[in-house]
C-alpha cells in the first residue's frame, strides 16, 4: 500500500485526534481530582485546626468554579467526540491496508465521515448530547 495523500491525511488525523482526546480526558480528570481535594479541604481544615477563613473560603469556592468550567467547555464529551472520530478513521485506514480500499474511495468515506460529524462537536452554547 503506497502512502497516498489521503492515507497520509488519515494517519495524521488519527494521531491528532488521539492527542486531542487524551488532552481533554486528562484535563477533565485532573479537574475532578482538584474538585474532590478542594471539596474536602474545608472539613479537613477543621479536623487539623486550620482556621484561616479567607483561605478556606477561597478553596471552598474552587469546586463550583470547576463545575462551571466543565459544564461550559465539556471536556469529557469533547474527548469522546475525538475518540469516536479517531475510531472511524482507523476503520477507514484498515480498509485501505487490509481490504484494498482505493484512495478515491477512502477520500469519499472521509468526506462522508466529516459530513456526519459536522455540527456534532460539543460547543460552548449547546447542550451536550450525553448530559
């Protein structure tokens, strides 16, 4: 199988979508961890006798801010979107590699995939489909 332009494009997109998905996934999970730690901080500060009220108030407000960010930017849904796109591109790549799909047919499939996914990326002002 020669490296046609569409094959190179598919390989590049597979790599890019993996990176985007990983970034969104890791960022979301780091924020969840920060939320859990910040949520428990007020309780633990009382247990350990830490009574700096401004610090406790500031840390206690972190979870609400993070939830606002997560609901706005939808990193989990974005990660899933990139991963789904990647899986579909891998399928086309395998068809080219293992089943002899021609570059022109692969290009048509990529175009169709992009048409199917158009407008489905979780945006800022639209509800995510899995909320």
